[in-house]
């Protein structure tokens, strides 16, 4: 009876996974959205462009820390517990976010202001690097065998929900306060408001039950050594397969906003409205992809999503480049279908690929490196092709390239659990997946 009482309910498991990702991506979106205000308040310069670049460099520092966070929290998840890794990650994102909202500016404390901001962004980046993967592992390991695709898809659903929420909050606060008040002090509100979301997330995660996974137990050998020595192939497979994940997220649902303003000639508010719809669509389609994967085969549905991105990215941006709202909705819906069907069931596929003793470490490192590196660089590459080379369809080309790498990695690198959901290697051998 006591052991049974320790196990969390199904709702608590999926909510705990989803809300942590929502918090992480809410923070990322808010900082990116308000970067120009940080340039003015924390990186003063006679050259406003230099200040803006410094602000975005602080954003990049957070991205660079993602692989480090994947390593640290991955080891915590394997050596201590998945539950503790999830609880730690939400604290590491919550405290710095609140402090950023209250942080004195350069005018008040001088050079200490940008230094503190960079340190806080590094801590947040570390948290983001381990949050997504740790939540995937925890959720899928607690899921019923025939529902692992659906349960796992709540992690990307939470991530896209956080992107939506961060964008929406910034739009609402900016509209209510106006340009002057927003620049003076209103930019702090979205950061301070994250406390509400964090309180819910922390409360849910504190009530999580014990891990079902088989942890490292009494093994003196380093988990990190075992991960790189015995599971480097799985780590590489996960990394290459997720190339498309970051590229589509940051190009298709972030860079697309300024791109539509320039190409379609719409207002920024209109482009943000289309983007908000796209984020809701991809969040829901991630769940649909995960559920469909449980019935048709998870890897098959992920491959289908990549095929949609390969074939649909070009027409999607042709539609989005039109001044017609209906065409823009059709375009971003194509991207949402491809991304949702890919990332939804892919969560369970990644977990099923790796042995439980090193699972969080391998999945975290494998996932965080491509999303941090390729996802972080993709908008810069797209901007270079678009602005410097004059190629209007640059976003489509970058997404096609990312989807091609991911599809090739899945098809060429064997060991992925093909077949019906119940026939995966891990299921046959009785390994929690």
C-alpha cells in the first residue's frame, strides 16, 4: 500500500513534465521579445546597434549553456533521480527569471548590471538544457506501454505552449502600457509574472512520486564514461535526428515573424497573431502525433512529419509570404503539421533507444547539443541568406536542410525501435521505456 501511494497520478506526471517546459520556453521567448529594452538598460553604448548585439549575445550565452545543462542535469537524473532533476531544473529557471525582473540597471549599479544579467542567463540556459530531456524521460518511463507516444508528446506541447504564453504576455503588456511605459519599467512585468507559472510548476513537481526507472545502483564506474564509451552511437543518432527540431522551432515559429513583415508587407502585430495561431496548432498537433504514433508506430509518424517538412516547407513560406491572411494560416499550418507529427512521437522514440541506467544523460546531451547549436545558429544563417544573398525563400531552404539531416539520420542509423509500438526492442526485453 505504501509503495502504491508513492506513485503519482497520470495527470500529475504529464502536467509536471509539460509545465516545466512551458516555464523554460516562456522565459526564452520573453527575453528574446524584450531584447531591445535590455540593450538600452544593461548595455549602454553610443552605438545602439552595439547595445542590441550585446543583448542578443546574452541570449546566445543561454543557448551555449544548454549542452552543459544537459550534461549536469542528465547526470543528476541518472545518479540521483529523475524527480530530483526535474525539481532542481524548475528552481534554476524560476529564481534567475524573478531576479532579472527585479535587477537594477546599468544606471544604478554600473558594470555589475550586465555581469549579473549574463550570469543569470547562463544559469537559465543550464536549466533549459536538462529540463526538456529530463521531463521526457520521466513521463515516458511512467507511461503505460501503449500510451508512451501520447504521454511523451506532452513535453513538446508544454514547450510550444510556453512560446505562445511568452509572446502573448509581451503583446498584452506592451499594448496596455504603451511604448514609453514599457521602455521605462514595463519590460519587468513579464519576468515577475512568471512567478505564478513557476509556483504551479514547483508545487506539482514537489508531489512527484519515486522513479520507476532502474538507476545506476551500486556502480562505481562513471555514468559519463559509460555514456560516451558504450552509448555514443545512440547519442549521435539522437543529436542528428533532432537537427530539425531546433531549426523549425526558431526559424518557422520565430524568424518567420520579421520575415512576414518584410515579405508579406503585414504589420508586426498581424505577423505575431499568425505566429500565435501556429504555436497553438503545433502544440495540439504534437499531442495528435504522439497519439497517432501509439497506433501506427511512433517512428513511422515522426518520419511522416519530416516528409511533410521536406515537401511542405517551400509552399508553406510561399503561402506565408502572401498578404492574404487565409494563405498565411495555411502556410503556418503546414509547418505545424510537420513539426507536431515529428516531435510528438519522437520523445518516446528517444527514450526507447537508450538503456535506463544512462538514459537521462544520453538523451539530454544528444538533444541539447543540436537544439542549442543548430537552433541557435539557424536564424543567423537564415538572415544571412535572406538579407545578404537576397534569397526570399531562405527560411524554407534552411528548414528543408534541417529536415533532410534528421530524416537521413533516422533512416541510416539503425538501432531505432521500428515496428509496432509493442514490438520495440526495449518492450520485448522488458526494459522500462
